[in-house]
C-alpha cells in the first residue's frame, strides 16, 4: 500500500502543475506530456502517439470540467502526473458536454495498472467535491492546487 506522501511524489518529481492556454485537447495533452521529464520514458514519441490514439477511441472528459487523459505503455518507465489548469475551458467531448478546465494527464508503465487505477480513483474522489474543484479552478497558486489534490491520497 502507498501512502499519500508517496503518491504525491508523482506530482512533485515531475514538478507538473501548470496554468495553460490552448484551444484543442490534443494541444493541451501534448503540452502536459512534454512537461514530464524525458527520462521517465523509453520512447517519448511512441507514448505521445499512444496517448493521442487512446483519446481518439473515447474521450477522457469525465464531466464537471475534468479530463483524465492517460496511457499505460511499455514505453513508460515511471508513472508520472502532469496537471493543467485552463483559465478558459476546452471542448473535450465530455459526457456532460461542459468545457474542461482541469486536466490531469497520467502516464504509467503497463505493469502498474493497479497502481494507476488506485491513483485515479483517489483523485476522482477529491475532484468530485465541489469545494475542491472550485478551489483548484480559481487558484493562481500551484502549491495550493497540489495540496488540494494530494491531501486525501491516502491509499
């Protein structure tokens, strides 16, 4: 079992909370992916292709202004999270048809699927709370966003 401190390192190690602008989801995903250290990948370009192809299959916009683009791949050496906060929402094909303002991109080694599912479940629990989502959407402070996202990641 992982504790919240260890899960929080997926954010800290990548130093990945960004305030972004963009008009299309592929542009946002590429920006977030490019922020992850290249040493976390066996083949960055293949992961990028896999991520975009996965999004074509089915939107990762879950509603409430949130998207969780993700890919498990043999081309990823280390699970990493990259968070984008979008001032102006982006059309994501979400189930509720609302623009996305919070994007949490997760890449993970294929063999770490259980760990990924645990992480995304905990993040979903944090983000389903209106207070947490609102705090993230209006914050201009990445430390406050980090704290909001990770405070309940005890696994």
